[in-house]
């Protein structure tokens, strides 16, 4: 299964009201929301059919508040982040967010037939950065290991990286971003991300 497809499904499992999220451990959070989200998809034929508008609405309303886009973008950009201006950093975060929303909305069909097993997390009450490991299960296919890198924030636990079968989303994009920035700098990366997220702008 492709990284983007698993990413879309993985992000969708972070849908829980913020107040409830604040009171749950990372493991309990993922375990609780899994059944709710998968049941929603099973009962919504439009989502199963890949309704992009519904997928986007779901992401905006329920998914995005639980992802630390700034930390994810900072790690994906790497050393060049510190040399970027605050305005450039804000643009990078906005385009990285748009990129993940696009991946999510395009991968909605992977929900069908999926179940998930949350593996026990070893952590202490003082831990502020943990990894929650899960196995995505589908009949006739081997389990797919998905790991959420999570950190504790004033708003609760948030995701800043996802690894599928030990392939990190952040590190995958860092390699691509590094190549663009070597050729065109931070502004060149922003332009490339904007063109991918908004093809109509490039065509115009």
C-alpha cells in the first residue's frame, strides 16, 4: 500500500474533540477514535466512493486540529528552516498543511475494509514525546505497521510525523525539499509546493 494512501487513513484516525483529546493518553486517544472513524466511513457511501468535498470537510473540521503542522514542516524543511524569514516559515507551514489535506482527500478509498490494532505504548507520565505504533489490517494482506510520532502541547497530544513500514513522511519530504532548495532556495520550495497544491495557478 502506498505511503500516501496509508497517510490519508492514518491522519483520519486523529478525529476527536479537543477537550476529550486533552484528557487521553496517546495510546488511548488512537484506540478510542479508531472505531468511531472507521464506523463513520463504513456508514457513509459518499466517503467510500471518494467524495472529495466530503473528505476535505472532514479534514478541516475534525482532522487538522490534531496535527502539529508547524513542527512537521520544520522537520521536513530541515536546516534551512532557521534561515527562513518568519513570513517564509508561515508560507511553508500553510503549503505543507495544504499538501497533507490533498493527500488525505485523494486517499479516502483506502478506508474500505480496514481495521486497526493499536499496540501498547511504553511511556512515563513525564514523557512529552512518544511514538504510537499501530497495525493496519485487511483480509488477505499482511499487517501494515504505522507509527505516529506525537508530542504533548498545551492543546493536547499532536502528531508531527507518520512512518509507514519504517518510512518517515517527514524524512521522505526532506529529501525532496532539500533538492529543490539547493536549486531555488526557500522561495523556490514555496513556489513548488504552491504549484502542486494549486495546479490551476500554474496553468494560469
